[in-house]
């Protein structure tokens, strides 16, 4: 009788222990689900198909986020380009306005226009040699080197000739590395903001519009110096007038080219902004799809957790009663 009672009690204890372990496992799992809102952070808890979908989704999200990180880097550069090009246009407009208001050459003209031109050239120097994150923005592929030399130190032009820009790979004479040629100076930075799309957003100090703007400013300065060196008032007037007329024409052309640069920068900025939105929308789709696989209804999980807790408490009570079982209880 005692042996039979021992075997019966031992079997009940094993069954109860198994129930406790199962309920404890369910309790732990449901507790995590209620706390995190996800079924599991272990892929082995999902079916093979769902696990592969989760892995593929993670890869796509990482790829799209990498595109948007690139956009985050390029966007401030484009905005700075936009501000700088707008500043160049303002400088050109200011000089053109001042030059248009001068009908004849005089000592006062020499001082006022001369000061304006030198200050404008210094402003251009600062713009074209600007750096962001250690990169010279207008240096093309040579972003570690300052592209433009001292514009105020450029020699006078011999005559008010029509402007012809130099082309890749030749360097304009105002480059720090001039004379010579360097294809890297013409390389416009580019990147891919999304799959199958590339954007060349970089600007270079050798752009034809910038070449013409600098040449126009040199024409004004050269005309002033030629007039100052003339032997008579009439000769001074003639010398200045020729340079003035050509400078005004080139300032107009330069401003047209600068406005075109501004338009292209704006289009690049709009393009990568659209790409960022498209990437974000795709990321959200992948995240939503993953959510359908991993997310749980925390309210439902909470109800199940309460049920399992009740079962555990009941099982512990049974275990306690079994542990107190003795032959005396059956006499």
C-alpha cells in the first residue's frame, strides 16, 4: 500500500512539474510580448517563410537608410551652393548697377569703382574657397586643395576683348594651380540617392559663368587702370568707355549663366528631396510588413498572461498539497 502510494504521488508530481515548466515558459513569453509588443526577438520562433521575410526586410531597410544618409550629407551642401550662387548674382548685379551709373571717368570713379571691384573679388575668393567638413566645395575632384588664388592679384587685361571660356581640362588663370590643365578640377561630385538614380550635384570654380564674372570684374579694373595711365582726359575717357561697355555685356551674360546654375541646383535639391521621401515611404512599407509578422496585440497577450498566471498559481497549490501527502492522510 505504501509503495503504491509513493508511485502514485511521484507520477502526479512529475505531471505537475511538467505543467509548471510549460506554464512558466508561457508566462515568460507572454510577459515579454506585453512589455515589447512583439512576438519574439528570436528568428527561430517564426516559420521559415516568415523568418526569411524578416531578414529580407531588414536588408532592404538598411539599403534605403544608407541612401537617405547620403542625402542627409548632400542636402546641406546643395543648400550652401544655392546661397553662394545667389550671393554671386548679387555681387554681379551690384557691380553692373554701379558701372551703369558711371557715364565718364574721373578720379572719384577710380577710387569708388576700384574699391568696389577689389571688395567684390575678395568676396568671390571667399565663396569659391569655402569649405564644409574639410572639403573645398568648388574644387571639383581636388576637394582637399584650395582651388582659387588671389583674384585681386590677377594682371590687367590688355584690351576689352570678347570673352571665351576655357574648357575641361584647362585651368582658368585664376586657379591656384594655373597655368596648366587638370581634369579633376572639372569633376562634379555625384551620388546615388535611390536605386537606379544618380545626381551630379557638385559645382566647380571653373564653371563658364564664374569665369565670365571674374573676367568682367577684371575688365572694369583694367579699364580704370588704363584710364589712369592715359596721357589725356580724352584718352582716359576712350580707354575706360571701351572696357566699361564690354564689362557690362559680360556681367549680363555671367548673371544669366549664374541664374542657370541656381536653377540646376534647385532641381537637384528637389530631386534628392523626392528620393528621400520615396525611400522613407518604402522603409515604412517594409516596417509595416515586418510588423504584421512580429507585432502582437498586447491587450490579448495581457489576457492570456493573466490566465497563465492563474494556472501557475493553481499548479503551485497542487504541488504544495502533494508535497504534504503522507500515509497518515489515508488512514
